[in-house]
C-alpha cells in the first residue's frame, strides 16, 4: 500500500518547450492526469504535485525585493510554464471534484550534484570549461530564485507530512538572481 504519490515527473527545459510542445503536453498534463486517476482508483491517501514558480511568470528585474507569494497570479510565459499551470489545475480539480487529498508545491531553480546536463548551471559549467558559448534564455534578465536541491527535498517532505489539503505552497531560498548574473558568477569563479 502506498501512503502517497509525489509527482516529480516533468519535461522542464524552457528552450525545448519552445521548440516542440508535444512532449510537455503529454508528460506534464496527461502524465499528471494518469497519476491522479491511478491515485484515486487505488485510494492513495495523498497526492503531492511538484510544480514550478514559472507558472507565475517572471519576477520584476527592477525590484530586488520582489518575490512570488502563494497568491501571485498564474501568468505562464512559455509552453513549459503553461503545461505545469495546466497540471496544477488538474490537481486542484481532482481535489474539488473527487475530494482527493492534494498538495501543490512551487519552487524556483534547483542546483546541486548530479543535475541533468541540459540544466542551466551544469550546461554552463561544461560549456565554459570547453570554451564554448554559454546559452542564456532571452536576454538573461529573467529573475529566478535558486535553491539547493537538498533544501527543496526537505521542504517537499515537510509539506507531504504536514501540508494542508488543497493548498499551494511556494518553496524558496530568497536567493533571487538574474540568469545573466548567475552566468557571470560562474564564469568569474572559473576564471573565464
């Protein structure tokens, strides 16, 4: 018997979502619905959806004190974010329609060991070490919160155990940085 389902699964690379949305629709929306149906059919006590702060759009660059709250409006700016927002709506619908015990978490960018190589920091590191260009989405002025992966996982466990059903919880480190500034910091640390 399963005590809970935690849906970490996602297609999550913004650039890939712009190039082709099909995988994002299948995995992030339909995949979430398949898991919700399985949880409901098997009577799984709790379903936790790991979402993203991307569903709320971008933080304002001109306000260094800006951060998202749980009441920030949904305002996805790319197909990845839109697919995750749709998945959140499916989870909330399962809560309201079927009375499922659900919790939704939203987090910013994670960093840490063994991260998938297409993610921003590992890709930036490998490209910089090989003297290749650093890919930065748009003009790099997008502000994102950065959190160490172990801290994110600790927050998920806490919310799995103590989160209120039907609630959305933002998980953050209050470490907001423009992507271009993260890139510059990594390059500086590498002497590049």
